[in-house]
């Protein structure tokens, strides 16, 4: 049995999802020889620390009832700096202006030779090259499948299952909020505002939906693909972005009459990164409905390989983090 | 640079595809630190052997012009037994009655501690447990992504990219010949015989199409999934199979009028293995057209994850073999 001491830095929906998944999958992980021991958890205000492993169930309960994880007044950054552990799960909120706490946390982890698995797009969309260099210097493993498609594997599909292939293009739907709104506008012939309101009511869209509906979230994901798969050193400011707020039910109806749907498509290859609404034939693999995500990878040997899955959700995103954790430490 | 000495046993479309891919990907492989050195190639009648590495281009040319690979009168089995090498690529034809030469080849490889990567379904659909035990005893690595979906990754998707998830059900289209015939019958409102003839003319169907159109090929693939993902010890005789030969254009039209397509669907979970035509809603992720394959994996954490790709083809199948090779030897 290999014991991996780890911290969870950021304890919102995704961080809590990771804790839940670790509780649920304890037996499974032991069967593959892995004992992930959470020695510290930090939210934005407090922390829980125990070098023998914190009580995940108790902390989840405390977070839900009291809104905090623990008694300690210690920051995530201090935990990463001072507590002995091998793996940092970085799940603080995405900040695409400065990279936010996430960037500092990751750099500190690499400085101390710790591995990092993250769902936090901000630092990767802002400072990819700097992060890779720091990870290299710390001899740290760095995985971020969860940043691109939630439970829909894209990076690990490209790197592992399609190893040996050269990926020449990636396009797809990488934002479930936009897909939900467009799918519902089409079904109901209803205007954008009405379906945005419905999405907000059902929890598919944030109170301030700008980040999703203006295509910024998709742009960040395309930047991560551009850097990771195509070896660019791009930031989200290099992306041409158009959102979905100007799409009308009339446009959708015209498309439908010609056998098309309109989707917010992100596309990236070695010479461009683009995000905008596109016409997609209704029987095309990219024409998936509801809030699903889809990615189509064009490869030199295998032709096109398309994968569809849930792009968001607490447990789904935690599942991508868990896959990365297993892939790092499994013998 | 890690040198891996390997043999290619069976030099039909897939074996030749492997040779071509090794030539094309030499630089790529060197960049990831791998030098695959082919020390022997055998077809059903002859062999080429050189412990310093055979000339792949010359052998491909000889095979295409003279129909044989080389001067030696040595069988694949003798090569596996007597030539020093680490990896056997087993690409002899599938035989689902006895397991064929493939079964003997694989068992011999394991007896000598060699790793095996194969596209040959027969042995795996007949003698899964025996093969796993032999691989274990030989401390050999054994990979067979190419047996299930050609260039569509299923096994490695389940084991790597979705690691940590429990797969609860797999269903999909695993035979491109059947999908082509059904897609075309639907488009042309034409009878089965006519579209079979077209598929044969275009090379999408064999002269004797029984193995594909009666669902036997799909059944073998379901058995491999049942054994590999669900821990069964099934053979293709455990599968309830119905083929596509009795489907009429009228049935397809009735389905179409109700918003459905008819597809040959294989389905497997921990309590059943089934192959037969099914109604699929036209906007369902499994409703892919042409000769594409598709697999939908139901998972406990990630929900449904669906992957679409080319299920057959010389280079596509070789690409799945290459991914397995890289995943075994990459550091």
C-alpha cells in the first residue's frame, strides 16, 4: 500500500466533491494499492490539519452546517509551505485576471517539490509556461484534466488512450451553461433572456453569467488545450471570442429549417484559437443537446475521435481529479 | 533511449499497418525515448529475421509484390519461442472456433516472459482466463485495445482516463460493416441485400459477411469487455445474438417516422451480454451514422461518457496497437 499525504486547498463544490469521492472510493483505492491521506484542508477562511489524516466526514458536515472547515486560522498557502505532504489538490475559484490564489498556491507547491492536481483554469490560462517550468524545477507531477471538460476526458484521452497519434485539431462544446441555454432556446423557440433565467433557476447558470455566456470560460479551456496539446504559450487574451448573448430564436429557427443547430464551438489547432457560435449539422457528432460537453479530436492515425460527457458538476469534476491522482501514483 | 526488441506475428492488413506506423512515427517515438526494433516478422508462410532490426520498408515492399515477407521458412510460433525479444505483436487472423494460431502464439509468448499486444479477438473471446493466468505467470504485460473498437478507445478509456470510476454498463455500435449497411438502407430505403452488395463493393464488407452481419464480431467484442471490465469469464457462446439480415427497409421507415434509427447494439454489464438490433432515438449519442463505431460507458462518478471513432482500418487498428505499446514502455 502506498500512502500519499495530500491537502485540499479550496473547499467549495469541487473540493467537497473530492472529499466525498475519497470517502466513497476508499475500498477501491485500497484495492489498487493507494491510501490517499488528507492531512490538511483549507477554505478561504479556516483550515483543518492532522498529520494522521483529517476526518473527512466531520469536515464536510462542519462546512455544510457552520460554513467553515476547521478551527485553524491558517491559509492554504501556509499549509502548502509548511505541512509535510506529497500532493496538493488545488480547487480554489478560477480568477482569470491575476491567476488568483491558485497561481501562488501552485508555484509554492512546486517550490517544495509537491505534485499538483487542479480544476482551477485561471493559472493555466494565464501563466502556463511559468507553471510548467516551476513544476519541472520541483520535479513535480502536474495534472489538470478537470480544467477542460469536467468528467469528459480530453487531455488524458489525447495523451494516453491516443498516445502515438498527432492531434491536428480539437473542436467542441466546452461549456454546459451555453449548451443548455441554446438547446432550450431551440426547443422552446424562446428568447435568450428567458432561457438564461430558466438556467439560473435550475442551477445551470450563475447569478452573473458573463464568464460562461460571453465565451470566456470556453476561451480559457481552449488556451489550456493550445498550450498542453499544441505546445503554444497562449493566454486567454490571444483568443478571438464571441459569446451567445446575441443569438435569437429566429436565427435558431432558420438554422433548424436547413438541418442545422447553433452551438458555441471552441476550436484550436497549432495556428489558431477561436470561440464563437457556429452552425453544426443536426446529425454531426458535435450536435449534442442539453448541458453536455463534447470534444472532437482530429488525429493523424486514428482519424476523428469524439468524446461526450458531463462538463461540470461537483462529483463529475472530482472524478476527473481522482483519475489524475490515480494516474500519478498507480504503479 | 529504451530499446524494445519486438516481433510482428501475422502480416496482413493490421500487421502491415503496424510496420507502416513504426516507420512514420520513428521520430515521435524517439522523442518519447522509445526505440522499437522489429527483430522478426512472420506471415503464414515465411519470415524475416534480423537481430539488429529488419528493414521494414523492404519487407512491406516484398509482401506487396511477392506476397511473402522473407526468405526464412520459420513459423511465428518458432520465432516467439527462439528469438530473443521483449514484445510480440500478435496480428494473425481471428479464429473463434479454436482460438487459432493466435492462442498458441500468445501462450508461447507468456511462457517466455514476453509482453503481448494484439488485435486478435479470437483467443480473448475463447480463453480469457487461461490467457490472463499465463500472462501473470510469465510476468508479462498484455494489452488488447485494438480488439474492441479499432481506433475508438474503450478499454484504455475505462482503465486510464476514467480511472477511479466504476463502469456499470457499456453499450454501443461495435461493427462498422453493420452500421454502414443499416445507415445506407435507411438513406436509400433499399433492401438489405442491395446495401450488403454495395458495402462489399466498397470494401466495407467481406465476401462472406456472416461474421459481421450475424453479430458474431460484435459478440466477441462484448465478451472481451465482459471479461476485462466486468471480471466475467465468458466466451462468445454466452452471448444472446441477433444479426441484421432480417431487417427490412419498411422497419427502418417505421422507426424513422417515430424519430428512431435501428442500430446493431452490443450491451454488457455485470449480469448480461447481449447483441441485437435496437431502436435508438435519432438525437441519442449512440445514433451515429456511416461506418462509425460508438461506445457509451455508464459510470458511477462521471455519469455517461460516450466515445465515437473509426472501428476498423489498417492504420486505425495499428494506431490502437501503438498506443498500447507506448503505454507499456513509456516511463
